[in-house]
């Protein structure tokens, strides 16, 4: 009685290429009531995957987890008054967001 043994070489499983994510600062106009006449901004630090962005775009269209290319929204500064100088609330929030992005992108 002969026994046959077959040895099969395992086929390598292809794993998707590890995509690199980057962190960016995004801005949008904040929704305010009509009684507020100034300009108010919404500033966010967003983690994006450039491979998942639509063709020809470098940034997402909105500050949301649902937007294409967005992995997550890391931090937001809501309803910051956008004044003339960088000492306004929006200017200080931009500075904080840029510092956070520099630290995260390392």
C-alpha cells in the first residue's frame, strides 16, 4: 500500500498597500443666527487619506467624517470670531490647529 503525499506551496495573500494618512487644517463658515453680524469660522484638524480623495481634489469638501477621503476629524474649534488681526479667536484657533498638525505629521 502506497500513500501519496502532496505538498502544496501556499499562495501568498495579497494585502492592500498601507496608505499613508496626513493631517490638515480645514476652515468653513460657521452657522450663526441673523443677529450676529460678524464673520465666524469653524476650524478643524482632519486626518485624510489622499488615495481615497476624488480625482483631481487635494482636500475634502466638508469638515465631516462622511466626506470622501476623511479618516477622522481630530479636533474642531466652533464659532470663532474672525477679526482683523491674528489675535482674534479664529487666528488663535488657526495657530493652535497648525501646531497640532505639525506635531501629528511629525
